[in-house]
């Protein structure tokens, strides 16, 4: 009679033959088909356990053994605190770095950032902080360096008195809904001291004589309050004033057989061209006038001596002008456009503000535009970075920046380079700093020094200054 043990052994024997037949095709094989797998798995577990135990023992007796952070060109970041260091191999100490720009200036553009635990740094002495105070923590990538136009906008800010003061918003490469003002329109503005200027033909022209208000019909337009800083962004044009004429009221040369007086404005009948339409009577002959200059002279109170009544253009024939002598010294146009301007009414602006739009490169220009800038996120410059030439607010797209090279004269860029970051501050850079920060292959944007002065200034970025700490 079979026991249960006999039955179990018989069952295992039959199952073993079936397994062997299925796996090897030989039911009477001498070795179990899975024996090698079982032995290998067991041996692997034993070896793995020994390796783990060995690593644990090594870590126990030699904690923090990694020294790769000591290699030159390494920025060490402490995992637990985020504090950045550089290793001073000469003194054998870790020096905290004040900001990322300083770290790159000390380690170079090919630096490696290594995250190291506090335990790995145990026992390493710490030195004094190193780096440039006020240098940027965030630097724009080369792909984010902008070459887009700048907007210098005349804005305002309320004061505690309830009045508003003119301010300046500088938008660098920021999007804005622009509506360009027609070229033939001018804008009357006033700076805080009350002096009025005309932004005309994209230049600023001071209203230097009351006669100008009459001649150009300025009294009917309310001047837009602007800051001196905004106004100075436009190139200076000539002062708006009538020219001085010697001997006004004395007898002049006859024209069309009729007597004339020095200082009289003559209008040539049938003349279509601006330069041929008006003449000014001088002692030695007639001088050509543009319509703008003719209006300025007629509005000048000194011209009344040349007329019996109110000053007005005297009509003459073209034949009479041709036969009259020509003055030796022309009056010229004074650098003013030929025709009086059409004025922009401030009431037309709505929620827009006047801006100077500056473009750079081969098609560099500065034009008067209007824009909606209320949606722009602008930063207040940090204390100590602002002077009387700085903009009140500076808007730069997050993560963007500009590498600029200011012009020493119009069209003549200098050699100095400045980095503008997204906090709205400009930093002068030495040649070594340009390379260390990774901008060695970037072509800088050439721009007028007056525009660069609008950006608040930070400290000089230089490896020597960073090392001096």
C-alpha cells in the first residue's frame, strides 16, 4: 500500500518529466531545466547584497567622498539651501557668490553647475562672499536678445496733490498696439517749466517767439504735458521764430513798376511751387520764401513797419519778379518744412499716448507715433540706478534683454557694450565679461547714447571686479 509520501514523489516525478519534455524535448533529462535559472538568480541576489553592504560601509566610514565640485569652472549649488559657491583652490575655501552673473564671470561661459549635498561639503572651510553687488541674477539667453523697436512714451502719474506729473515709460522690444501719426502732422507739447515745443518732422523745435503761435495757429491747441526726458529723445531742430530783417520799412526795389518796402512779403500770382510762390523784399533785391517762412514773417510784429495796415502778402506778377533784382543773401527755410504743419489735437488720442518709436540697423529711424501702453508690465528702476535722464518706468519682456553699443556720434558706434536685462537696468561690460557671459558671438544693437541714457545704470560687469568681491 502506497503512502502519501510515495504518492507525492510519484506526482513530482511525473510533473518533472512533463516539464523537461516541454522545455527540452527530453523527458528523461538528467538535470532539472530550471536549475540554472534558480542557481543564477540566487547567486545574483547574494552578490547584489554584498555590493550594497560594501557601498554602505564605504559611505559610513568615508562620507561625502565626491570632489568633482572642486574642479575649475564649477559652480557649486548646495542642494538643501540653494546657496551658490565657487571653490577657491588657492585658499582651499568655498566662497559664496552674490549672483549668477558674478558666478559666470568667475567661472567662464563653459562653467558646469553641480548640485552638492551639505554632507559632501562638510569640513570644507568657507571664505568671504565674492562677486559684484547689484549684478543681475537673471541673464537673457542669446536667443532672447531683442533687436525690436523701442518705444519712449509720454505718460503721467498722479501726485498726492491731485495733480498729475509727466513721466516717461520706456518699452524695450515690448508689443504695443501702434497707430502711427501721419508724417504731415505735428504735435504741440510743453515741458514742466512751461516752454512749448513743436514735434515736427520728427524733430523738437522750441517755440521761441509769440509770433509763431499766430503764424502756425498754435493758440487753438492745448499743449500736451511731457517730461524733459521724453522731449530730449527727439533730435533738436531749429527754434521757431521769424528771421530778422535789417531796415524793415525802408524803400525797397520796385516790382511791377510799383514801390516796395523792405520786409514786405510778395506773393507771385499763378505760382504753384512752394519755393516760387513767395518773395521777401530786401535792400538789394528779392529773396525766395517758403510758405512757412512767409507766415512767420507776416506774424512778426516788426513787419508792421513795412505796411500801411495789417501785414499781408502783396500780390505781384511773375514777370515783375523775374525783372526784379535778386538778393545776394537768401533767407532760406531755416531748416523748417516748406509748409505749415497740420496739428494733432490731443483730444484725438483717447487712451493712447504719444511715443517716439526708435528702430535700429540699416533702416534706423525715430518717428512720432501714438500707442496703447496701459497693458505693458513695467518695472520701477532700483534705487541708486536712476538719474535725471532715466525713464520713470522700463518695460522689458520677461527673460529678454538687449546687447547694445552706444553711438559716439550719429551713425558712429563706439566700442563699449552694455547688457540690458528684463529688470530694466543696463550694465556696462568689459570685453572679458562679454565672453564670460556667453555673448562673444552676438552682434550688438547700435543706438543713440540719448536712448541708452533712458535705461537706469547698474555696476560694471568685469571678471576682475567679480573676483575682488
